[in-house]
C-alpha cells in the first residue's frame, strides 16, 4: 500500500513538473511573439502637403431666376419665358449648350406675418442656371446681359482651371514626397530607420475661391483679374519603424 502511494506521488510530481515546463515555454514563446508584434506595430505617422500654382483659364457662375405669385402654373410660364431669353443670350455669346445647366428647380411656400399670425401667401418658384465658359474676356458682358434678361441674383462666381485634375495629381505626388521626407527627418533625429509604407490616405484638397454676389459685383468685374489659384493636396502616411 505504501509502495503504491509513493509510485502514485512520483507520477503526479512528474506530471506537475511537465505542466510547469510547458507553461513556462508558452510564456516565453508568447513574450517573444508579443515583442515581435510590438516591433512590427511600431510606426511613424506623418502628413505630407503638396501644392501647385495654376492660372485659371475659365469661369463658372450660377444664376438664379425667381418668381413670386399665387399660382404655380403662371409662375412656371413666366420663369420659362425668362429662361428662354437668358439661354438665347448665352448661346449668342458663344457659350455651348453643354456648358449650360438649368435643371434645378425649387418651389417654396411664401409666408407673411399678420395680426392673426404667420399665414401662407402664395409661392416662390426659382431656377438655377449654371454656366461655364473659357472666354475670360467677356464674363463682365455676360453677367451684365443676364441681369438685364431676368436673372435676379448671382449665386456664386468662381474662376476655375479646366484641366485642374492634372494639377491636383502633381500636387498629390508632391504631397507623397513631402511625407517621405518628413518621416526620414523624424527617423534621423530619433536614431531609427524608416521601413515600408503600411497605410496611406488622402486627407483633403484645395479650398474653393470665395463666393462673390450681387449686381454691384458685375459692374466692377471689368477691373478684376483671375490671378493664380493654389491647388493643394494632403496625404496621411504611416511607415514601419525598423528596429
């Protein structure tokens, strides 16, 4: 009986020792794996910026025609009449049909304040006409002409660069190069090496030119110059750190 007990204890001790050794091995392996993973996860995150200056070679303007009244049918007829006159003028100025968009229509109820409270009084029907032209020499004449033919206000006017996509691509390439240089500069100061790229994304482009409004704007346009437009690109890049 005693011999049997001793044998059983010996087997049990060996089993416990084996489990401890296995557990120790697992801990060591896990620590090594975590260390390797931590090294692989060490990155440098930088933002690169690139910019290209371009001279606008076209303009885009949004014109608004509005009518107010109690009957939608009459409002639409009057709006169509103004629209035909405006488009006929634009075509006579050499602007192509494909550069004239006039599909956006808005109908809103119009309210007035009375002693009895806020009361609806008819509707406001409006239509947007977006025009693009590469003839910068005649934009003042075009704006003056449409204002005389029923346009109620100029929603916005932008000098633009047709073919700006090429300029943006150049700015994007410059942004990537800038990100790489920033990462290398940081790595040099920290005494480490930059590895491969693990992530990259665009984070925005250039802002639009400020909006200008009203008839006074059209009268002063003859002295305005397009100047240059800054096309800007930004990228976020993550590089591995070589340990």
